[in-house]
């Protein structure tokens, strides 16, 4: 039926004068867009298969290629966008749920971009991070409420396990399975070198990566894939994943095609079977159940490791976070609606959850109102795109941030949002050996280290500008922020004044 | 001395090294000119492709090179560990082509043979190393 | 209309001075007035004030409240509140002298108080907490009333004006104390409000501060979790609350407080011996939101002593000197030399290194 024909979203434009027919595009496109026609001695392209991942463009030695958006359009309609119309056709054809990957790309407001950062002038000196110490080291975890000493001055009050971060940035949970082994190795090695942490996601920990345990957060999610005693003991902290910003309220699904020998062993499931994480943890139907899991995990690891509870930013996030803080969690991780995913139902990714900026502001204030902010650390993600976002997040009240998409960008991701296709041309969101090898961890980890160092430098510069020389004095320091173009209500929720006030 | 090494784990078989090699040896200022002109320069590096494994091969600059031993005109010599060809002496007998166990000596449109000289005279860093997108070809000192 | 302290945050630069007699010998208030007057140019006439310790020996066991009233209605309401909660042993207007540079004065009253035992018991609070909460209650709830001094055997005197004029206005030469601190204010934008002048006080803690801290909102939002309410939005107010929180509620010493608010850098902590390191790490971690960054030099006054402290980068000037049993601290050396030309020793304390002076024999002799 002709109605099933979709004009391609992208067109491959080849400059014939520049093309030397080296065929690198042919060899590098896993979607088989490019072909070489022997008969006519020319290059051809099937635009319909192109996902605009930019692999061919990046590798073309003569810059003969570019990908453009098609100008084929349906009759303009401000209500029925072209995407909605084609989605309806697609679903009428298949009867299926639409899938997408990476973060919500819809044009909702980005509150990071509606906040401005302060700087010192005259009354208070700015500090030059090249001349003076500038500290971004931080600790995550519960802080003691009281401190007592014996006669010799030894501390007698209880203390709690904390994570030490040289830089208030961590790599967010991305499972082995959703991303490749080489991607994991890059993250693990970068975390080790940076003195920060990466997160296994719900995919278990590959046997080769136990050596990075001191810089690993091991995740326990609703499918409990790859969870065993040694796994829990291997990490520096344990994260209970209750939700994910890209798909709040639903679980996960790793198709059997991605479950090869290695993934199967790591996840402890038979090869080729679908790995389905249920929507809820079936042993957590209420907050008191969460408390039991938190303490089970603490018990299993001898109270030596902080427990993180990760939730998606949803409408009632402040009350939920407060409940988590009172349930024995040491760290609360909140994932905003722009957070990434390897695969999520499109409608959920694009319509469920709330912006992380508002969620963070609400949670931080709520925990303070209840006097329990020092009992937990707050880590946010989804999505943190630059050092400026980090400064704003910390000023709103975050202890540290999780970066996922940004880390993948460092590894080559071009945000083509086709992870669910499992044919990632950059060797990240794929398990196909020929594609996985495109990500050389030796290059990957260095690029991650560079990115985080660069952001750390920028955070320090901005802190110095504000006259702050330690990250803890920025945390929750909302006076350092001003809103721009925000309503009274938005300012009230963010707890900041408007620019000019 | 620094040599070119290939790590087959990271070789994608994209063949970009071959094109960068040809371009480097073409004497042209632009890659498009080097390939879309009348003459094409044969690369001194060749990708060997298998099902799951690829790797690039070019002159190993052997410690005891058979090509140099066999050269009837004294055109091939070892200078500072690098085997180079003197175009004025090469008589085009191709003994070296036959004797190289790696198949790394190639012929072109001209009579004289062509081989990898590590790009020393041109850029300092071999073009294949520079052009490899996955650091599968490296130029380094190894014990 | 210009907003006053509490409605807007106003940065200000300043002058501070203070001294203490280790043996508790009481010194006339005209000395501190003379000292601060030498730093006239560090103030701009928009605020000056003093704190004296050991000045009310005859009432030394009673809480001395100094209160500003905008009108008699607020006074009546406040007195009703005080009568309900305290035994008012004495009340009077604070004696002042008309001064051409000091205008628009509010009603200024002084009360010597003892908490009513029944009310105190009913509140289930410790006595000091009961008094502190009463002060906070009056300041937040009663419009036009502002308690600006509330400790025992000590008092704060402050006004809009240059500090030397304020000293004359309050007739400080008629008081004598074992320790005095003074403040001259240079706010950048204020209509000048008497309550906004410094020192800021809670119970017997007083702070005079020169600087503008960049960690303000981080500090404020943390202490506000523990029942404090920063109504003035000034640095001095939040620093006072931090000190009250650490000293009174956590029983930490001045040395430890300095290690928290002007914490050593991580690189320094790494080099400390194990036991000290453990403590320093815990302090920085547990009280991370109480680290004060940005320039400050403060003199804290408390029952039986004073502490002076600079920010850890020493972004504000502060010098200290000793002569016999006297210790002097000031923003500039001239303020010390003005009242003690020949010192035994004078030095510039390092950033983050506190100078703590307490009365000999544990402070028992103070006020005698």
C-alpha cells in the first residue's frame, strides 16, 4: 500500500567532484546506505536507511559527503506535525509501540538556559584558579548528625561510608548490553583515572572489569540481572534503580539478539533470551519495602558501602525523595525527563516526567524544610550538557551530577537516537563485534578524561569568578543564580530571583 | 627506532590508510587531485581482509632485509634502520618484489619499485598512522 | 524606595577592631571608640557599633536585652511578650546623648531578664535555646521591634552613623568591660537601618565582620534547617548563627569552629597526621555547607573571650598585637597603635588561623 511509503527523513548529498570512490562510506555504514556500482563505476546511496549518525561524513577523507534534512513536506499543519502523521501511518502499519532512544528531543523549555550565573565585582574579589587553590573535590553519602570525642580526642560518634569524588561528575548508569564492552571499558578506565565513578547499569559487571571496582557503582534494578554477592562487593557503592528519566514507570527490554555469549554470562541469563526488567521491583510495592531492600544490601555488604536510590523526576518527586531519605538511602539520584536511554517507548520518553532543574530545586528545598538535607547527598542527571549546567545544578543544590549522553558524545556518539536499532556505527550502542571494535577504549578513555577535565577547569573558572574556592560553598548557593524570562511561579520553584533583582 | 605497528584488534578494514598513503606519495596538494587525475599512485600499505579480522601491512623495515640482500643494483639500502630505494639506481628487475616475505614492495606506473619510507621525508609522521581513525596503526618505539 | 536589610542582600566593606584583657580587668569603652575612629575612612557613615563584655557586673546572671522599637505600640506588644515569658528584673531606656550626626533614632530600651521557670519547663528547651527562640520570635513576629543584644553581662550598642559618633551617642565612656569589639560599616547600598548595623548578636555571641562572603546562601540555607531564620540577609547574621550552631549545639571549641568555617584545603588535610586528618576530613564533610568562602575577617566575642579569624586565603586585612595582658586585633595597625603605641608583639595572622584569647583562670574573674 502506497500509504506505507515514507519519504526518507534525510538525504545523502555527495559532491561527485570531490568523491574519490574510496568506498570508506560503504564499508563504514552498518545501515548499508552507501553502495558502489561496478557497472557504472559510481557511488549510490539509499537515503531511506540513513539515520544521520554522521559516521560516513566524519570518515570521508575528501569531505565529499553531507547529510541534509529532506525538504519533502506534508501540507503544513501547526497541530499535526509531519512526525505525528508518519508515526500514525507507521503504527497503522505495524500495530506496535514506537521506540526511540537517547533523551527527549522535544522543544520543552530548558531551564538551564534560563538561569544566569553571578560573578564578583569590586566588593568581593574574584579568585584566579591558576594562582589560588580551587577545590572541586566532594563526598557523597550520609553525614553524621552529631560528633563526639573521647578524652583523647578520638571520634566516638558513628560515621557513614561516603564516596570521594575528585570532581563532582559521575558517569551515569548504562548497562553492558545497551552499550558495548569497549564503551564500558572506556568509562571504567576514565573513572579510575579521574577519581570518579562509573555505573554498571542493570547489566551486571563483566568479569574483565572487576579490577575497576573501586571506581564502580554497581546497580541493582528490577530485573536483578547480574546481581550476586561478589558483584555487590565489587563496587564502591550500590545503586537501586527505581526509575529512569527517559521512561518513568516502565521497565527495560534488552532484545535477545543483543544477548550474546558475554552478555549472557554477565547478566546470568541464557544466551539469546530477551532480558526484561519489570516496571516495578516486584519486592518493592511501597516505601517500607524499599527500606528493606536498602538494608538487605547494606547487610550483605557489611554497611561498608553507601546505597544510592535512583528515581525518575516525576510530579511528586520532592515527597518521594523525602521518603527515600528517611528509608536509609545515603544518596538520592534523580534523573530528569531529558535523560537518555538505549530504548524507550517514544510516547513515554517524550511525555512523561518533569525537568530535572525543577525537580532538583523542589527536592533540595523539601529536604531542607524537613531538616534532613545532610542525611543524604543528591545527584542529578538528565540532562547535563556542559560545565555551566553543572555550576547551575550545584548552585540549585545538587552534590554532584551524572553525565550519560555527554560521556557518549566524548566516545563519538552523534545523537542519531537509533540505539534501539543495535547497529551503532560508532561502536557504542551495539554488540556486533565488527562495530564494537570501532570504539578503541585507548582513545575512548582519554577523550572522556579530557572532557571531564575541561569541564572541571570551566567549573573552577566560574567558581573563581564568583569568589568561591570550594565546591561546597557553591552547593545550594542559589543567590549565585538569576532567572531570565521566567514566570513568578517558575522562579518560586527554582528558589531564585529574576535577573535585575 | 620508531616503527609502524598494526593492532588488528582495532583495524576496521576501512582502507583509509591506503588512500592516505597514496595521497602522501602522489606529490599532489589535494587528495581529490591525487585520485581523480590521470595517474593514481599505488599505496605502499595494503589492508589484508578476513572475515572478522583486518590488518594493514607495509614494509616492516626488517633487521635483515631480504630485499636489500637481493637487490642486484644496490638501489635498496638501510639508512638508520629505514630501508629506502634510490630511484636512480633501480633497474626494475623486481627481485625485491619476489623476495619480500610480506609482499610489501609494490610497482607503479613507473619502472622503479615503490615502498614505504615511513613518510620521513615528507611529514615526519607516517600518513597511514595519522589517517587511521581508530589508532590501529601506531608509530612508536618498542623494545 | 530603597530596601533595607532583610528585604535585600547588601554587600558591604568595613573596619573592625577589638581587644581583651586576659586578666579580666575592665577597660573603659572610650578606648574602643578611639581605636575605631582611626579607621574613619573604612566606614561611610551608614553604620557603626560596639560590643562590650563584662559591662553589667551588677546584673551578671540576667539576660540583658537591648531592643529597638519603631513606635510605642511595638514596645507594648514586646513587653507583653516578655512579661509572659520572663521575669523582668529591670527595664529602662538606654541612656544616650544627642549627637548632631546621629538622627532618626528609634526607641532604645534595655531589659534585664530571667526566664520564667514554669515557661521554661513547659517549653522543654534548654535555657539558652529558650532565650534564643524568644529573641527570634520577637524579631520575626513583632513588627517594629528588634532585639539586637541578648546575652548575659554584655551588650551591643549600634546605630546608623560613623562608629565614633555612635560611641559618643551611647555614652560608652560610662561603661567598662574586659573585652570590646567595634565595627564601622561601608555598605554599598542601603537607606541605613539601625538594626542593620553591626555587631550582630545572639545570646552572648557577637560578630563584627569585614568582608563579603561568597558562600552566603549555601551557609544560610544550611543553618536555616536547624531553626535559625536569617531575617537580615547579612553575612554577620549568618556567621553568628553558624557559630551558635557549632559552639552551643555541637559543643565544638573555637579551634574546631575555625577548622570548619575556614577549613584547611584538601591538599593540606592530606598531609596531616592520621588522627588529625580523620577529624579534619569529618569536619569538612559533615559541615561542608558551613565552610565560608570569600573575603572575611571577623572578631567573635563570647562569654569569657574573643576569637579573630580570617578567610583561608586571607582576602581581608587583619593585624593582631600583644602588650602585657592585653591582646588587640584590628583591620589596620593604626587602630591598635592609637590606643597602645608601644606593643610587645605585632603580627598579621595567616588565613584560616584563628587567634583565640580567653580569660585566665577559666573566665571566673570576668566582670570583677
